[in-house]
């Protein structure tokens, strides 16, 4: 597989899942850095959905910089560590500013601020 960079968006197979986890084949945003992805053969990613969210930031962030087929939102609370074997085709790349917003949202959810 080609280099996997922070901010890349890939199709991913998330099955099997449990309960309220996002299931099936769907886009994910890679948050982990290239060196981690290469050495661990995993990525830390958050799920992207085309279903309009009921909650705004910090739980979701609308994707604006990547040309996805549908209007989409990053589900910041749906973070997963995935084997790179779960990743399919690359769909695009999110801007560094939007990636920073996603990380800020994650810090707001789990941080100690």
C-alpha cells in the first residue's frame, strides 16, 4: 500500500461492529502520523458519515476541503484503530486546518481541559 498520511480519507471495512459503532464500508479520516502508520501497520481514524448529524462540534465536523461524493461529516467521537488491511481506495485528503479542528474536537471530548 502507498504511504498513508495524516488527513487522508479512505474507504474502510469496519465490520464486525457492536451496538452503536459505525458499521460496514464507509469513509474514514486518518489522524495518526505517517511514521506510526508505517511502523504499526495500523491507523488511528475517525468515521465519516453522509447522514446529517444531530449534534454539532465537538462531536461532528462538516467536511469542506475534500471532494467527497456527498455532503459529509466527520464523527469525531467514532475513533478507531484499524489495521491497514481494512483500508480500501483513497478518496481524498482533508486540509491541515480541518484535521486540526478534528483533533481539537477530540481533545474537547477526552481532554482534561
